């Protein structure tokens, strides 16, 4: 939908077709007047980031050197770069199938403590803040205790 001053776009919720990552969006404008059909144009491209969402973290708590399982959305493609951010550490996942919503991370040499977890897919991080609350606050479901 749009006017001469505004264009509104809804990003489809199709996790298998629109994986997390960075995109560019542009609009192809075609005049409605048939006499002006040759004046079609393309807008400037804008950046769009689709963030992964952590749906579930198990187990809680987790032992050092154990495996932490992250359930996420949208599904992660085999070619995507993935990392788990655990406090200030970046952990790489174990081998995964071509497309999955379940990622496993071995917590090697992680010190005991409580950490916020974020999932980074192709450079875009999952969100830690719950913006639906006033004032916004950190989402405590995205915390894990390492024993």
C-alpha cells in the first residue's frame, strides 16, 4: 500500500523462505496512467535485517562442557554463519543438517555463572530486550546458568 508520500510493506512470516540475515529492499514504482507507463522507476534500496528468535534454551541449568540446545526461528540454512553469544564468548555450533531450527553448542571452557544468550545468524543477533513491557526490560527467558 502506498501514497505519493508513503509506502507500507509487510514482511511475510515465511521462515523457510526468508531466513535470518541482512537484506535490501527497493520498490519498483509503475505509474497507474497508461500514458506514463515509460516513467516506471526504482527507489533507493534500504537495508532490512531479519533477526533470529530464540524459542527455547535447554537444559537450564547446564553443566560446564555439556551441550546447550537452542530452538530458533526462522530455520537456519546450512550455508549460514551461526554463533551463540554467551556473555562475551562466541561459540560455534556442532554440525547441523541442511536446514534446522535446533542448534547444539558445546560449552567448552565456559566459566560457571549466569549468562544472557543471543543467537547470531549471518551477522544479525537475536533480541535480548522485551519491548512489549513498559519500561522495556531484558528478557530473562534468554538467560542460562552454567554450573
